[in-house]
C-alpha cells in the first residue's frame, strides 16, 4: 500500500498524527509540502519572514527524510491541483493530513478531498495541532464554550494520559518510501527575497524548536512571575514553532502538566488559550471580520489614517506603545503584554477599528495565527467572547510603569530617548522645556509629543461604547 502524507502546519517528523497513521497503514509513505500560491500571492511583500521561516523548516524536514533514505516532494502552486496530481502519479491509495481549523483551510481540504475521491483516492485527516478540538470540550448542555475559564476547567477535567501521549513515528520509519533526493526550490525561485531572519538568530526548524524548549524548561518554574515583563526573558518564544508545527503541542503540554508548580500551570493555561481560540474559530468562523458580540459590530470608530500610520511606525509619543510597535516591525515578534497594550491603545485611545490593527499584526507577526490573533484583538477591543468589560481601559503610562519599571525595554527600542531621565521615560511630555533641552530629547523634534491625551481619549471611547 502506498500513501502520501501532506505536511502543512506540522513541519516535523516526530510525534506527528498524520504521518504516524500513514506509516502504520502502508508499505511506502511519500511526503509532500506545497508552497501554496493561493496564499503566497496574497502577501503584500516579497520579503516575508514567515516564508523564510517555513522555507528553512522545510529544508530541515527534507534533510531529515533524506537521512532515512526518503525525500520530501516540495511543490509550488495550488495544492487543490497539485496534491491530487502527485497522489495519482505516485499510485497512492490514501492521502493523510492533520486538521486545520481556519475557514479557508477547511474549504481547501474539502476541494482536495473531492478531487481525490473522483480519482478513487481517500483523504484521511487527524487531530494534531491541539490537545482538544472542535466538539471535544463542551458545556454540560452540550454546546461550545464562549468563556475561557469554564472552558479551561472542563479541558483540564477531560485530560488523560492518552491525550498527551506522543505518536511514536520513529518506530515506523521503515515504511517511508525510499526515494532519491529531490530538489528544494530556492527562496528566489518561490519569488521571495531573504529577510533579516538570520540576523535575529531565531532558532528555526525542528532542531531550533527543541533548543528553544530546552532553554525554556530551565525558566518554566518562574514563568508566572516573569511573563509580563517585556525586558525580561520570561516567556518561551515558541509561538512561531507552534504555528508551523516544528514542535508537537503534546510534548509541550505533557511537560507543563507533569511538572506542576505555579509557573508550569500558568504556562499550560496559555496553551489552553491556544486550544480555546482554535475551537472558537472552528465554531464561529464569522469572527473573521466581525465582532463576536453583535452589539459591537458597528462601533463609531473615527479611523484617523494619520494616527494609524503613527501607531504602525511606533511614533505615538507613548514610549511603551512605540517600543512594542518597533519590536514588531524589526523582529516579527511582540511580547504578549505589549500586544495587549498596543492593541488597546489603537482601539481605545485612537478609536481605530480593531480590524485594522488585526490586519497589521497579521502582516507582521512571525507567529501570526488567525485564531489567536483574532481572539487577542477582540479581547483587547472588548468585542470578543470573554468577560473583559468594555469600560476597562488600559492606561498606557501605568502599564509602562508597572511592566517596564526601569524603562529597559523602552530604551532598547527607542534610541532617541537615550538621554531622557528615567523618571520621565514613561511620559516624556512631563519634562519642562528646559529639561527637554538639557536631556537632548526635545519633543516634536527628537521624539513626538503624545498623539492623544489619554484622559480625553478614554472619555470619548466610553461614550462610543455606551452608544453601541
Ligand atoms: P508563551 O507566553 O511562552 O506562551 C506559550 C504559547 O501559548 C504561545 O507560544 C502560544 O502558542 C500560546 N499562547 C499564549 N498566549 C496565548 C493567547 N493569548 N492566545 C492564544 N495562544 C496563546 N499568538 C499567536 O500565536 N499568534 C498570533 O497571531 C497572536 N496574536 C495576538 C494578538 C493580540 C492582540 C494579543 C493580545 C495576543 C496575540 N497572541 C498571538 C497571543 C500571545 O501574545 C502570543 O502567543 C505570545 O506572545 C507568543 O509568545 P511566546 O511563544 O513566548 O508565548
């Protein structure tokens, strides 16, 4: 029996549900990855860290298969056409994939399934990228949860060893099809240029993910104390690896669950948020482009385009907001605390539609994930499913004082504030003209004055929500 395993957001060989089932039930399993032009053609820039990250991960996957005497077919085009074509060409009876919960991916998989069916080939799909999916965790009434905490409690209650167990693919590697090496198209052949990814020293591929995780295991016990401070190395930085599946969610959840302690428990909770938003997107695909709470679908945003440009460029005059936005532009990463602060600032200080900010993050985040990004934005905008009340508005200066108390993070990204005395770093506009001149930070010249007055903006936003 010949099978084809189609890799998508699961770029690894170990603990891989679809690969495991393919290997176990066939004599020769071929592997394929498609650089999907229906996605790549929509990217606004031909230099994109995500494409490079995937390309590097695909290269490592291809080398790992080569080490087993097999190879990775790497194609470039529309998978709706290419996957059925390759399956026929190889004489495969079945194509194996892992579930994807995004509406467009679901439609793509259905199209591929139909084409395969007409060629007499089956498509088998498996849960792999989450611990619990779709309808696996439901309320007592049998409906999907809309609020995180009860979902988390039910998630933990349902969890058994079975859900955390690895798929031992390596025991079945003998069933990988023996194939001579296949050529990997270069990044340029895919129509993309290199980015600054290599300068960022971001560990890439399965091996990079493992290195990051080993490093984080040393720090996991302190996660609950350190995770909110962007200047501290307190988080795992694993999000891009979870996004592209270079590491298995089961291995991470198992470690967090079995280790116990407050740090591990808090981190496990973040992994449960990830499951939660995937589940939510699956059940409510309308959240793409629409407020989860219908009463907030048409908030009267003012959508000032100049303010939006200043926000994107990290030029709002609020140092912590600007530092976060510059981190995003320069590295493709933004610390979670800053995602919350900058998103809240866009919606509740600038009264700009959360969908604009969501789209900017989607273009720039290396770990961009439709479900988590949409969930995060709707949380920050108070249009989402959670219990965050709309009248709770982050004060960007208080956030700055609480979470970057020494201004270490601000100084890292806002070089023009180098001379600013520490006591003014969170609100440089409080300096007198004389102090500005002496510190070399003249507002309006070296660094912008605040784009809005937070106290005034807050009142306007409260009125906007009240109206809705
Ligand atoms: P850690 O703190 O080490 O957490 C471990 C993992 O848990 C993360 O890698 C991630 O997979 C998951 N996780 C953590 N927090 C969340 C969360 N709130 N929701 C869902 N999963 C979570 N996360 C993304 O993966 N992709 C996104 O596009 C994304 N966009 C966001 C947009 C906004 C406005 C906000 C407020 C949050 C967003 N997040 C997103 C969630 C979170 O900010 C990132 O997952 C986290 O900062 C990634 O860093 P880390 O891997 O070091 O996380």
